[in-house]
């Protein structure tokens, strides 16, 4: 069984955990109830390598609060896919 609690537990440990199908090794994100490739429902955690290619980024602009820190949103392509 896998839920997003496992992902956040990994984040607390400084790791990005991905969900990988135990049957076919397909990485599934965002999490779904079953593997989109083979329909299996058994998962294992995979620690991401941390290597990625930056695809895009933006600085979020919230006009309601001009004093708030502007969050940066990034999109990356992980080495794992």
C-alpha cells in the first residue's frame, strides 16, 4: 500500500521518494490506485537520484499580498523519468 504520507516521510528525511510498480518497475506519479502500465497494485519506494533537467520555472505573483515572499515553481524532468 502506498499513499502520499510515504512521500512526505521521505521528504522529512531529505529524500524524494518515487512510487515504482513491483511487477513491471514503471514509476507512477502522481500516485494512482494501480499501475497504468500493467494494472498491478503493489508498489515499492524508489529514492530519486536527485539528478534532473530544468524544464521551466516561474515566480508566482499574488497581487493580494505585495509583502509576501514570492514562491518559485519549477518543472523538472527527473533522471528516473
